């Protein structure tokens, strides 16, 4: 079979496999309400665009030109990973896959925000057609617009975050962040991100996304915040391995700064969980920078879920046999005390809360 036909057949097989497997989770949860819990969680969802499993495992790939021998994510592996659960662990354990087997960015973000494989097949598919969990959080929990936000480097991210534009606070690409308040630091970063543009289109450098996100976190203490980084994917597309590695090391530094920012407010930090994932992996060997063109290794992703500053142990279950991007939405909904969305291709919650203690009453005969 020609190579193109073989890859096409494998991709169709993957779509069918992921669709079939993803249906098992919601069958059980469709008839049960999530247990009531004592903790009201806040959630940070962090997405790193286009990160390969080999470098995520901690070190560069020595088979690629430009590799060095320095660790890529020392803070994550030495200090953070033990504070939660890691699904799709590249060092061993059950795999985690994209829910939408196109292995492209916008389809992946649609499946993360929508909670199922979805119908988006390319980065040109347009706006998501179903209510996202961000919109649901704001609507059903009656949250202010600043309490549910997405701050991202890629200008197309709003197409995955909102079905109805303006439903939640979204800032992406070089556009200035506007949150309805006077803020000198925000204005300073707004100016920088418009004047210091990256060599690629429809984006800003991650350093400005991170600065905006940390300032927003300190000022608004949102119930939910999505931070979307993009530089690693852009350097990967250029097959620039040294810059790709530097982007990962920047991400590790950003993680450390995020934890430090959460620690500044002890009460808020103790109630905040972090979910960290990538939208897709990348190829192998000479094709390490590609994805979405039949590179099956790009279908494998990862998810870290933990509440690192909480007083008790991680409230997430051990890794099941199969996880995918579709499991992120129901997990976040469950963390907020909402019954997770259920459908034939929906994911399942990975949150495993400690049930509230039952109360008893003594009746006098």
C-alpha cells in the first residue's frame, strides 16, 4: 500500500478506536450525580502547544541535531509531578491520546473545551459549535466575566473557547488585554506584545502571555483560568531544535512562577488545582517537527492533574487504561461540582473527591 494510503488508513483506524474507547467512560456517569464535596476548587488549565513525549520525559532527544544534555523540565519532574497524577506518563504507564485524531491544534482545542472528539478537522474549521465548559461554568455558577478567562498566545484560540463570542473573557494573539480596570502593568505588556512580534503569524511570544496571565491571576483570582502557550509548536514547525528546547525550559520556569504566584495568597492557592496538557505530540527522527500528516506518535499526549498547595492528597484517580483529551472537560466540571456533560463520544471525569461525611440525627422516641 502506498505510504499516503497507509497513513490515511491508520488515521481512520485511530478515529474509530478513540471513538469506541471514549464511549465507555460516560456510560457509568450518565446515571449518577457527582458526590458532594466540601472543597470549592479553582482551576488553572495550562496548555503547551506541540510538545513531544521524548522531551516531556525530561531530556532532549540525542538523535536530533542541536540536542544538548541539559534537563528540559527539572521543576516539573523534581517538584511538581509528585503533587498530583500524570496520565500518559512517557516514563511508563497507560497511554493518553488526542480525542480528535487529526492531530492538529484547533481540532484538539475544540475537543478539550467541548469534551468530545468533535467535528473539527483542520485549523480552518472555524468556531466551536457547542457550548464550551467555560461558558457553562459562567452560566450555571453565575460567575462574573473576569472569573472565567482564557489568555493565550495563539490568535485562533477564541474559536475553541467560546461558542458565543464575548461569553467569557478571552485574550489571544497580539490583541491587548482589556479587563475593565486601570492597570499599569497590563498596559505595559499590551504595548510590548504589539511591538515585539514573533517571526510567525497570528500569535504573540509566550513571555507576554505568561506576564499577562500572572498579573491577571494576582489581580482577579479567577475561578477558572486557561493559559495557552504556543512557542514550542512554532519552533518545532521550523525544525529549530535548540529554540524548541528553550521553549520547554521556559515553560518549566513559568510553572515554577505560577506556583509561586499561587502561594502569595494562601487561601486561594490551597483551593486551586492545575491541569497541564499539550494539544498534540510530534513526529520522530527526521520528522520530529511534523504532526498531523500521519505521524502516529503525535497522537500521544499527556495530562498532569494536581492541587499542589492543597492540604490533602491529590483528589484525582490513578491512571485508567485509556485517557484522552475528552476527559479534561468532565474532570473540570466535576471539580466545580457540576454533573459532567455526557454523550456517546464524551470523556469521563478523572476527579475522585473524598465524599463529605454523612450526618446523622438522633430522634427521641
